């Protein structure tokens, strides 16, 4: 019988619960422990899913639970320290987005994974969306030619996370606002569709124009919108637009253009030529459970010693792009990435 990987989940908010449901659909993994400071929530999830071990302290869990791997599904400021604790304890890690609060943190995480010969994957779930995977197939088969342009748009008209999620608008806890929270998804999806070329320069602006809608007494020191222009070492260009609040319609659009064709997502459309005639196609997209796929990929990478689709090194590059937009906005200048 093939080995079953033993995993634990640290943090049982919405992402952690989705990770748990995803693991439950994989045949080669067993969730053996849950960890959350909210004991009532952890116990309720454990009872619902038939899991015996429940912890309020992740360090104790890493010592006692006998796990091979963990999902880190916590607020952003905890991504690096908890992931590093797990990696240094010899555990494989899948960490929710964004990878960290900074490039420096992401580099430390990547170094720890390399030093331990461990898998570190980031939960950039858009890479597992069925339509995005189908678009990627068109790219990999060469049907769109050389991809030289991408556009990533994720706008909310009014959607600043507040209430119990107020840590999202506190820079010390979140690392940033709309860019770090939802812009990261759009950016990563288009960058991946373009083939993850190496970023070399970034120009951008981040804005805070909707502080007046935030309840008094709430610390709000992050961006509510951000826009960037990213250039890559292969000559390609990516434009990013993201907002929690913007006086424009809410939309989530991903676009790539190549020398033979292009693609637009949400919904998926393919723009190509056939015998000199411009053709627009709307492929039928198969249903898929993106969390089951994502957790299954993580488990397979561990068991088969494969590099994850979203690797530790790509996590560093993604943080370089995000950090450079903030630096460019603060300085008013283009930022070069080495």
C-alpha cells in the first residue's frame, strides 16, 4: 500500500477549512491534527471531520502530532514565522497567499526549505482554476505563440475587508492592502499564464482614497487600490490593476496576448486565426474542485519529490513584484529587480 502522508492544518478560518475539505478528497493523505487559538472552532472542525488531535499551540503540535506536512492558513504576518517553525521542524509546508510580508521573509522561507530538502508550496489557488488551466494548455501547446503582453484586473467597487477581518487593513499585520490581498491573485495568475518570466523592472502607484468609509477607531494604513507596470527579462509586459474600492464596476479579468492568439478569462475566451480568419472561441470548461486539486498537487510533490507548481523561488519573485510596486509608489520612480 502506498504511503499516506500525515498532515495538519494551522489556522481554521475559511482558507483552512477549504484546505481541510480538499485534503479529505485525496486518497493518499490523512489529516491527523488541527491547530487554532480558537479552541471551540478547532474542536468543532475536528468533530465534524473525525480528527482526534486538536492543539492551540503550533509548536507543541509540531513536536507531538507526528505530522509530515502542514497547511499554514493564518493572517499574513504569521506566514513566515509559522512556516519557518514548521520547516525547521522537518515538515513540508503549503502556505496561504501572500507568501510573506516581504522579499526578505520569502527568501528565508525558501532557504529553510532548501536546507531541509523540504517542499514549500504557496497556495495561489488561481493556478488550479479549471478555466485558467485550460488557457495554460493553449499556451503550452504553442497555439497562442510567443506571449508578450498580460493584463491582470481585480476590482471591487466597495469591498474593504473590515469587522472581524480588520487585520487586513493594518499594515503591520497584513503587509499591504488591496495589492497584497486580491491583487496578488490576479498578478500571479497572469504571470503564470505568461510562463513566469523573470521580472526586471516595476513602475506603480498605490492609493488610499477611501479611508472615510472605514469606521472610526479602525487602524487603516494600507492601500485600497494599486496599479503597476511590470517588465520581464524576455521583453514581455504585464499591467496590473486592483482595488478594494474604486468608482468603477467590479470586475476580475485576466488577459494574455501572443503572436498567434490571445486569451481572456472570467469567462474563458480564446482569440486566434484559422486560415487567415479571426476566430473567437468559448471553450467548454470542465468542472473541478480547485482546493482538492491544489492539496492533491502538494501531496504528490512531497511523495514524488517534485517541484511544486508554485515553488518557493517563485514566491520570492512574486514578493519582489509586489514590494516593487509599493517602493515605486513611494519614490515616484521605476524600481529595478535584480
